């Protein structure tokens, strides 16, 4: 059960990445996104987006300067001004 992460900046559309879970930085804490989660829009704070496998191991990390996430059943789209892949 995977979810696709798409990251967009004004200069670039980043390659889509598929993971079992996506962790997003939000004001209260972190928000975990899994497949078939209820659709929502979410304001993001500056921090790290993390892609995790089924055993909760970090596969990939991106650092962002805030932004907006649109979450649907199997995709999480993030719009941000800047992103750095680690």
C-alpha cells in the first residue's frame, strides 16, 4: 500500500517518489500520510518531508521552506518555494 509524493517549486517539478508513508512538517507536529487517508489540504511549516518504507525506515528526505500539501487517496502533492533533497 503505497502513496506517491509529488513536489513542485516555481522552478521545477521534482520526480515523483513512492513510499509506504510520507511524513510532512506541520505547525503542531508532524503529519503521517498513508494510502487511502481522507483527502485534505494542509499548510506546511519549514522542515523535512520524509519517505518511509513499510518498516518505518527512512528512504528519502527533502528539506522545504514551508508550503501547501494536497492529499488524496494515493497521492500527496506538495507546493513549496524551495526544496533540497538529502
